[in-house]
């Protein structure tokens, strides 16, 4: 099987790239590294790897594994936007000219049917100024779901959002120092509650601002190997949320993210040409078994 990247590997790579850029060129180095998208592309690869582990044919994943292009520029109700990771349906796209709204007379290379049966997953991160930029980034996140669901109500959307808790101290970064701010419990709680509010969209007629599945990655980069918090109890033990907090991050976990998206997709489109070619999956499973045990 193709070499696949785990989430832990991806996040450790992210940490190494960010921190080496800080040590070399301070805040300018950090910003240049972030703008290059190289750190976050590691998370993209972890998402693709999970899709492949779940049985998705690599030929249906865009951009392909270990590549940053081509991204699919999908049309919603009011704009076209490149999607970070897509799984496309196993049928041909059909070009169409849009007939209404802000995209009137714009050519959609894929067509509504193809777009609606594509799983689109976007990946973002925030490692400093966590609270300062929250409203802007959250509004952008919900507006992008609305854009696609408004045109394609059945479309299955995923969002991976990573935050650094504690966050990097921008003032120290200017001096080429890697220092972290003291974490704020209310900020962590706000992020959890806010992403819970746009997670697990039910049905197809309403709540276009929600995603079918959101994964909130809360990561401590101050540790030698970055710590990914998986449970609310871990957050409490680390003092990141109050001991009496009732917030639960289990529904925002990485572990079930891809399987939940595929389950929702197959529930919506099982009567149509299925995304996961069952025959291919059986062949894939047989080959894995044969390569492992066939020569014994």
C-alpha cells in the first residue's frame, strides 16, 4: 500500500516547519511559512491517507496523494472556490453554464450533479491570535458551507480545524523565540461550543451553514511531540477547560471523522452510483491479504 501519513506525523511535521522558520527569521519567517501552505498540506495528506484507509480508490481523491494540485474549483450559489480535499463520484462531470445569481453566465466545469455527489473537505489552522481572529474565521467557515449547500443541499461537507492551545506568543516570535502564551479556558470552551454548533448537519432541507462533520483538533505544540487532545477529560487534566465543564469534544474527534462522512454520504446516495465501488474494495482487500499471506 502507498505510504500513508498519520495525523501525529502530519502535526509533528507542521510543528517542525513552523518552529524552524521562527528560529531562522522570526515573525517574517513564520508568516512566510504559513503563506506557503507547506505546513497545513501535511494535514491535507493525513486526511487523504484516512480516506484511502477507509477504502476510497485513490483515483477519486483530488488533489492526489502527495500532490497539492489539482484542487477542484466547485461552484456554490454565489461563488466558486477551490476545495482542499475532494472525493469525487465515479461518473463523468458535465460542464454547464450557470443561469442565476452572482455566477450567472459563469461556466461550471463539473455540473450540479457531479458537485452534489462530491465530498468536499476543507482544512484550516490557527496557531496564534486565537481569540482576536475568531469571529472573522468562524463567519468564513459557515459562509462556505452555506454557499455549497444552498446550491447542492445533499452535498456532504467536512471541516478540519486545528488550533494551537497554548498558542504561539507573537511578541516573542518577533525575537526568534519559541514561547507559548498561557491558555485561556474560556477561549477553548468557546471554540468547542462554536464548532459543535455547526457539526453533524441532519437532513438536507435546512441548516445550510452546518457541516455534515467537523473535526476540531486541539493541539499542544509546546510538547516535544505535539499533543493532540482526544477527550474532554484530557482537556480538564491539562487545565484547558474547567473541571465542572460539560462540553464534550467526542463528536468533534478525528477518529470518527472520515467514517462518519462516508456513512452520511452512502446514506444519501446509496440508491445512486455509489462512491465506494464495492467490487474494487473487495479486490483491494484481497490484494492486501494476498501480499501479506500469499507466499506463506
